[in-house]
């Protein structure tokens, strides 16, 4: 008997120019506007709407470990934009220490 996989949250954040500037300044690697994720989508397992969302706001160059992640509450600007290391477990595409299921354990549909 197999269980149903939890869904990924995918709450969306459309970064303002100020949030994009903060994301550009969050890491010293070369920056290009195409590195920005718009929208940033919450990559965590579905969670209560009152909890903070976490999504990649800026992709770093391939050989740079980690990405720039934004943390925001529904309907608000991101209150945290920071470089986070990749989750070390298998092929998980979220950040180290994330809550909930790993990326391959959630349904994207």
C-alpha cells in the first residue's frame, strides 16, 4: 500500500526592485538580471498559510554552492534574503536544514 505524497506549497512572491537589489547584494558572485526568479515559489512541503514561505529568489552560478533564498509571510515583502547552502540529502533541491519533506518526496502537481 502506498501513501499519497504531500504537495509542494508553491506560494508565489513577485519580488520588488528593492527585494531584487537585496538578493543581488546577498552574495559576491557576478550578478545578471536573468539570475532572478520571478516569481519566487515556496519550495517547501505544503504548510499552514500563517507560516513563512521559503523560495529561491536568485540562482547562483553553477559551481557556487547554494542559492539565494527569500523568506516571506503571505502578502508581505521578504523579511529575510540570504545565501543558504544546498540540502545535503540526496538530490534535494531545497536548503540545508529545511523543514518537512525533501524535494523528491513531494508532489509538484
